[in-house]
C-alpha cells in the first residue's frame, strides 16, 4: 500500500483495527481525542463496537470485561486519565487478561498541561497500579513505528495474557507523517478457551473464572510464580532496542520516543564536528534492554553517556542500573514539556568532552 | 419415591461461606433457579462483587468474572458488547453499588445496557465488618456510626430502585424483601422478570433485595428478619417501580 499522510492518533486507531481490534472503550481527554473519534466511526463499519464510557475507571473495566470475554480490545487516554485507569490495569494484570492501552503522555503532575511529555515513564514501567505486576511497554518514536508496533502489541498481549501499553508522547499523536498501513481485512486471531463466553457443562472446556482474587496465601503465591515465569520469558524474548552509530562511539546518548529523533540529529551535528557519538533507543521500556545498553557502554571507546528526556529524569535511573557504574551517565531534560534542541544536546556533549 | 426438591445444577456443590441467617444464600439459589428455568445456563455469565458475595464465582455453575469494588456494571458492559446474544448479570451489595459504584450503575442504566443487576441492600457493609453504608437507616448503629446514623452529618439513606427507575434506559426495576416466604417467592418472580427484560433486549434491569445481616446488625437470625420488616420495609417500600 502507498504511503498516506496521517495524523498519529488516527493512524494508531486504524492500525489497531487492522490488527484485529474490534472493541474500544474510552473517555475523552486531550491530546488523544482523535483516537476515540476515529474509532467511533470506523469500528461499527467492521462489525466492532465503540463505546464512550462515563469515566476512565468505567472504560478500563469495560476493557476488562471485553478482554475477559476473549475480544481484542483497546483503550486510549492521556496521563491524568491513565492514572484513573490504574485500578483496572492492576486488575487486568492480576486476572491475566490481554488488552492494549495507549497513553499519549501530556505534562504532569496533576492536570499539568496538554503538551507532550515523558513524565509517565515510572507509572508505565514500574507499576502504576497497586501490587506486583508488569505491563509490556512499547515506546515508538514515529507514527510509522507506532503503526508497525500495533499488531505486535496485540499479539504480545494475547500470547502472554498481559496488558500492553503503547507509551507515546503527545507529539506522536498530534503530528502528521507519511505512513504505510498494513491492511489486513481478515486478521486471524488466536483461540481463547479460557475466556468467558457462556459455558457448556457437558463440554470439555473448564468453567471460566476471570478473577484477580486469590484469598489463600498459597494460591496468590501460585499466581505470582506463574506471572514471574512469564515475565522472565518476556525479558528473554521481547526486548526491542535501536542502536544508532553506537559502534566505536565516544559518547552515547540515551532517549526514547520523539526525543530520540532529536538525539539522532544531535549525533549528526557531533559527527560533523568530529565527535563520534551514538544513540541507544529502547523501543521496549519494559522489558528494558539492560544487557544491550550495558554492552554499548562497555565498549572501550565509550567515555560516558547522556540521557535526554522530556521529564525530570526517569529513564535515566534504568540506564544507570544497566551501565552499573562502569561509565558516567548524565541527565539532560526538562519536566515542563520543553523539548531540547539538537544543538543544545550536542553542546552538552561538547561540554562533557571538555570537562 | 417422588422427588419433591432438587438443588438446581446452576449452583455448584461448593458450600456457601455465609453467616447463619444471611440472605445471600437465598438469593444465590433464586438467581440460579431462574437461570435454570429460563434455560440460559450455557449462554449466561455473571459478575461477582467486592463484598460478602465476593466468592459467588465459586457457587455459580456458569462463566464468571470477579470485578473490582463497584465496577461490575462496567465489566458486564464489556462482556455484553462482545457477546450481545449472551446474558450477563451483576450481583452487588450496597457498598459496592450504592457507594463506590454509583457512576457505573447509573450509566449502565442510562445506556439501557442489556444486563441484569441483583442488588442486595442490607443497610451495612458486611465483609469489611459492619461499617455504615449509604443505605444505613437513620439512627442505625454501625462501626463507623457508633452513635447511630446522624442525617445532619451524613445524610439520609439512598433509595436506589426509585432513583434508577427515573432513568430512561431502565426497563425493569423492582424492590423485594426476604422477610417471609411469600416475599421470597415474589423476589424470585422479580428476578425472572429482570432476566426476561434482558432476554427481550428491553434495556437495563435491576432487582433490589432487602436482605438481613444478623452478624453486623448484632441480632439473632429471627430478630434480624423482624428488624428488616419493622425498619427497612417502611423506608424502602416494596414493589415494581418500572416495567417497560
């Protein structure tokens, strides 16, 4: 299919439909309203259902109900709305129900602003809701990459029965880029015999109980052991990372999402000035590319690194854990939706070089 | 020998965990019998609440969900939108439905969501140990209204059936009680009508059931039934509030 100029939110919505998503439950919040708006028109055309819920809390519980009924289901929101969904995300994780959640991050805390931000890294990657669980978190840096990740997001959710978060900053949702969609009018979806769908007492399928309550200690321990084993497989198999000009580099930039694109421009500026720099861009924030980041920094050529974020420094903690003290890692960024320029980033590396 | 009574196959063989004199066991059986009599066991799912009936999923021989506190109508909505040809009910107490889950129940009714809600009103929080509910009567002592509910401080009890009957999307709304055999029979009839409203795709249906909680009311089972009759029924009138 030829490339088409599309707004990020609309491209994501269409990509979800092409990935077999037929159910969407959501609540309006800026800057992601184009997703529910698009879904409200498109889903009925493909035999699906869009429903505007009374709240984010209700929306995520509808997602739980639909995902537990075996459907490919999605919700989207932006930071304050994602906070409201956390009770449901924790329930979904504990009940082992697959779903996809898009967060078009805006500035916080509280109501913050409606500009792009990366302030929800901790919330998405480290938990968000209560209890001991993980979500797979994809952090695309372009509309094309987001579209490419959507089928993978739904497959990962189904394969591991886990909530999957697309963690994008508001820029991804609001900008327009040429994009190639992967049209798939009849997606083949996996069987879900565990789902609630009406139970035949004479049949072979066990009765479905979609549940996150395990009142006996040994039963909850059983869930935790099962989840942990699954998380280990995900850590082993699902890490995605882009390494850009890292081989033999002197300085390593670390960034995800839109900021990583600015960092690529900074790498080119530095190279033009005779400084060998590279970029490590985690595409999965959980599982985090710990081993890959460490390997890049372990190169003899590397003197240090700089993590750039539209936050007061969140991913930098995971980068430092990965680097484990073998090289210095500095942080650059701002919390208030201020995106550093390529020139500023390059200048910061030059300063580190002079120090 | 002729069989005069048989447990419905829609109930599992797991023994109920309820206190002596609790109404949940009666209502579980009524719901299960209605599902059997309507012949919808294989097409029906249920949503258990947070509250004393949290283990409903162990007792019903159908596909079940457990929902977070108050969220059962939203969970049922998700199921129903995926399987519009199947049936689903939520089973909720007064803390669940009338306090933390008011938004979910009001909007399920408002959408005319084709689901059925069984609402147990026992005027108290049972599982957490007898705290005040929105349905606690004026003057009623609970662990968080130790001197009795003071309407100046926290209002008067909320009448859910009346409220939901004003919503356009509701198709069948009734209030029943478990205080006598005739009323238990009426409760079953109302539950059947509520499920029938869902089967006929008329809209949202709910049966509110006044039910005793002897343990947290600090009464013997017999006294609790009498207290329900003397105190709850005058404030919460029985009857059908809406039938489309």
